């Protein structure tokens, strides 16, 4: 820093501030309407049995809401269970990978499923294809591979990839996609995917702790085949058990009912406003604002160099060395604008901005004005 300005002493003018200052990438902004839904459910759904109609209807509504949002073809099923995406990786090692998986790793999250498969004693060593953070690899068809593990949006770096089946896959090979931060904000075609899995704390603006997986008929067939085999599986991680329960609009063990209420409210909001296209357009509008702003400031650069790979839901912006991103984040936080920090392990002088559908594009524009103001205060006459 050129001058010893305490970032937390900077006061942003009220007319610059966003209406809502939450820009985190998960947990992310929960809309007030979702809290209204919680209040409405206070005595009728919350605190009642998950084996009885009010909660089962709620789970059914989440399952059909997702089917509508994604426009899933006949035969697809929504499966859910407790534990979030990280637990789903373990679930998949037990109940989805037949023998050998291929992983595209290009950041923290995409690496973790590869590590889980590598550690599983009943699976062959996975094939891992990597690129440096800021880019992504492409899947490669291979005779030995029965599951291709893709990540729709690498939340640690802000790289998004187009989902497509690799050419010349082995017979029956599945494409399984970690869509935790993408689902509900980026477009995809069910013809290119077999398992599209996620958790509700990103585009679905809810609390974490659940995993959900949209499964194609081929994936359902795989799940049922492994479930009928003698492979040992812990019951809580058994995808066959999860499938059976999901078909009855239940989970194997008790879910967080409040999370389901918030998720259902968000799905209704998304579907009522025009579905996935509308959601994608909203995130796209935010992203256009953020990236064009960064491109017009000499002290800011989008981290992802290929514009095609820049995520519309998680924006990563590198700052010039003279401006500490930590100080910018501290100044923003002191004004109620929070969670713009980069992913720690990436180790860059970077801002990271959640642009999920719940986040108003006008608030992303306001955020850019706030950052300009903070940088001017921190660094003298350097507003761009
Ligand atoms: C947030 C995130 C995860 C982790 O989700 P949990 O529900 O916390 O386990 C995994 N993958 C991606 C791409 C994510 O963005």
C-alpha cells in the first residue's frame, strides 16, 4: 500500500452500496422471500415428521421443481441424501464408479473427487487429466473408463466448461458432473450428461448439507446394478438405498427440513420467472458487467484469460500488485459488502464474486462502483 490508510476506516457513500451486500460463493445470498417461506412453514412443516405428507410433499416438490428447471427427459430421476457434495463423492465411489474413473482436475474441488476414487480400495487407480488453475482440460474417451468425472464450474478458480460427452467412450460409460456452483445458473444439455449433482448453498441460495443428483436412465441402471452386487457399502453412503428413499420422496435419515423449504422456495422463484434460461440470463448479465468493468480498469484483470471459459456464476478478478485484494475485501466488509475474497489456496491477489441467480445484476454493478471507490481511497488517484 502506498499510504497507510486503514481499509476498515473507509466509508462508502450510501448511494454506492448494493441493496444486498452478499457476494459469497457458498454459502451464498439467501433471498428474503425464502425466509418468508420458512416463516410460512413454521408450524405446518418445520418440526414435523419427514415420513409424513407435509415433508414428503416438500421433497416431491423439490424433485419435480428440479425436473422442470432442467427440462429432464422421461426416465431421469432426482436422488437426494444428506451430507452435501463432498459426501456425494464418497457415495459415488461406493455406488456409481464401476471400476475406473477419469477425472478432469483444474482446481481444488475437481481434485477432491479424484482423490476419493484414488483412495477407494475397491476401485482401480483413476485416470487424471489436469491443467493449471485458470484453464480446464477436455475429457478423453478410453476403453477402460466407466465414469468420466467433469466439473461444470470450478468454484475455486472461476472456470466454467461446456459439458459434452467425450468421443468414443467405452460402452455404457457415464458422464458425472459436479455442478455444485453451476446448477441453476449455467446451461447444460441432458443428452451430454448422466449424473448432474450439486448441493443447495450456491445457485439455490439455501443452506448446505444436502446432496442432490439428477440421474439419467443409464445412471439409474448402473446404480441398481452396483446396489445388487456384493460390493460392501456403508448404508448411509449407499446410492441404491438413497434411490429407493428418493422415489418415496424421503431421505434415508433425517434431513434438515428448513433447507428443503428454502430450496423449494428458490426453485419456485426460478421456475415462475422463466426457468433455467431466465436464471442463466440473470447470471450472464452480472458477469458481463463484472468482466467488462475489470477489462476497463488498468489495475484489474479477469483471471481466466479465455473469455469462453470465464464463469458467469463465479467471477475471479486479479488486482495489480500495488492494490491488496485483502485490503479491498476488508474495506468492503466494513461497509457490509462481504465474502469477495478469493479462494485461499489459490494464493492470488484476487477478488472472487458470486453471481448466482439470486444476486441482483444491479448489485454487481454497484459492487464495481464500491471497489472503484475503495481503490481510489487506498491508492490515491487510481479510480481507473
Ligand atoms: C462448493 C463446492 C463443493 C463442496 O460442496 P459441499 O456441499 O460443501 O461439500 C464441491 N464442488 C464444487 C464445484 C463446489 O463449488
